[in-house]
């Protein structure tokens, strides 16, 4: 027994040692804050289409500069540096040359622009197409062959003449690649594409370049997203590190995340990521700090937490069930929200359902509409406000038939504006329950009609529905309408579950 006791003690000791190294020892990690701008050099990698490449270079350079998170080395500075180093630069480089030039210029990263496709040509408008088809004579096989030969000759003669100078289609395709100068590796790349039709060449090109500018702005933000820290929390107001000096503007949204933790597990150091806590929108900015308001939170936001910039738009959408008693109607609604967390917002929606008409028959209903919403109470877990809803409904049923006993599928349009109250209650980080009550201000009813296409032409004509001695069925929306639904929040960089 005495011999077994030391063995037992030794076994317990070994188990405690193993347990000690198995159980993690955690230590919170200070938030990583974006303190310095990236030194960026922008280079072009195409000899063809020099003019359009130069325009895209200017877009990328000005956009990166305006974002304030990049220090862009301009061409004059680059030429001076290369001249001092007695190096030649033609303005056109590949990835290896970009790395060498970036090292000489002491840049952190190089952005290499390549235009793969650029073209402008006139295209006929829809009216011009219809006119040409109408004027084209109908011929037999021999006539068709002659016509095609003549058209080919005309096309050859008009090869350098723009037939549709006032309806130019501009197409631009290319790629931008971000290269890490230190590691010589491609960090990321994105394609840009623009397609615009309309106006003369200059106008069409200008509109296409606007498309590219928006794409470049979004992608340059994504390539260098800002990381900040919560400095102070007072109610729904939050003070964050970083300001104008790093490109933070009013309207910038940050996702708040608790601190990462460093843990030792079995002699191995691991990093456990923090948990998402909420969303904060910046309202005012100073040089090196910003103040924001909590849009929504699902846990307590505390000083010292991380704040990661959201470069994408936040979207919310949902589904709701709607019931009205006068007349009896049920509908399912799909909703896309606009400014879902701000004081003023709105929504667009589409409906499908059934409604009982004055003949006690349920008719199919479908439609669309718009909401305007002003939130009188606006907190993170709960909001309440007034609603103006503008639904445009269409109702479908069969009429009673004409003198030939032919019945038609007829449609009745109804516009019924409503006012009411809406409440949004947060269930979790992504989901809200939405409850609303609306009062119908008026029910403006059109006339039942159907459309047919003439056999002699492709034109459609509308005709009034035919009803028997029971009279025209009516649909007159009145009084209160109630709805309950679910709303989800999403954006591509969401980290929380």
C-alpha cells in the first residue's frame, strides 16, 4: 500500500501538468489600428489603347488619393527617382518591372493596370431598327442574294464612316493587380468592366469611365480596409480612433468586434477571433478621431473593442404576411428596405395574394408598391415610426362572357394609399420581427379590362370586361390592415453568425 501511494501521487501530478497545458491560458490582444497610409505606386502595363489606359490611370490615381489611406507616388516624383537612380522607364511595365520600380521608389505596394479590351461603335436605336426593318423590301431567294451582295459593297464603302454617330456603344474591360513590393507576390486583383450606349463618342466614354470609377473606389477600399478601436461609449454614442487623416468620413460604418484572444493550448499559441457585437455609423469626424451612433447591437459594446470598416452596403430584406378584413384579403409580401437603420427610410415590395370582391368570390391579387418610414423611436433593439404605404394592386378573375359566351381573363387596377405605424424588434444579430398596422385612406378603383392581339398585326388592344345583370364586381379596400413579418440583414463582409 505504501509503495502504491507515491505512484498515485506521481500519476495525479502528471495529470495536473497535462491538464494545465490542455486548458488554455488566455490573453487579450490589443486591437490592430490602421495608423499609416500605404505608399502606393500606380503603373500601366499596356502598349495598346494608350489614351484610354491613361484615363484609367488618372481615375485610379485620383481615387486612391481621395481615399486618404494611400500615399500615391505621382509620375513626376517617379521620373525624378528613376533619373536619380539612372534607370529608364517607358511607362509600360510587367509585374517584375513593377516590383523593381516599386523598390526603387520605396513603395509598399504597386497597382498594375492592364486594359484588355476597348471599343466604341455606333449602334442603331430601337426606333432606327424598326424603321430599317419596315423599309427593307421583301424579296425572293434571288432578290435576297442580290440584296446581301449590295449591302456588303455598301458596308465596305462605309467602313470608315460612322452610321450612328449619336448612339455610340462604349465597352471597356481590364484588370488591376495589387503587388506586394516586399514579397514580390500578387496580393489581390479585380476586373473592371464598363458598357454604356448613348450619345456621341465623348459622352458615351464619359459615362463608361464613371462606371469604372465607382468600381475602382469600392475595390481600393476593399484592398485596404480600416481597422480602429472603440475609445468611449456613452449610451448610443461611440467615439472611435481614426479620423480624416485616414479617410474616415461621415457615413462610414464599422462592425464592432470584441478583442481577439491569444491562448496557449498544449504548448501551442493560437489566436481566437473576437465576437461580433454591433454596427456603428460615423456621424462626425475630426483629424484623428470620429464619433458615431450605434445602429444595432446584440451585446454590450465596451472601450477597447475592435472596429472594422464595412466597405460594402448593408442590405435588409424580408417577407411578411398581411391580412385585411374589409374586404377580406390575404397577401404575401417580399420587401427590400432602404436606409433600414436610419431615422428616415423606406422600402420597395411586391405582393401576391387573394381578395374577396363584392360578389363574394376570391380574386387573385398581385402588385407592387413603395413605403416611406419615419422612426419616432430609434434604439438598437427596438424602433417605432409612422408609415406611408403606396400599393398598386392588380386583381384577376374571369368576366361573365360576351354574347358569344366567350369569357375573358380580366384585370382590375386599384390604388389604395395607407398610413400607419410600424415596429421593428431585433431578435438576433441578423433578424428582426416587423409588426405594422395601416389605415386605408382611399381605394381608387379602375375598370376591369382585358387585352387581345389582332391577327392582322402585332398590336394589342384593351377592351372592357362584360358582366351580367349581377353588375360589376367591386373591390373597395377600407379600414385597418395588419401585417407581421421577418427581416434579415446581410452584407458580404459580415463576420458574425
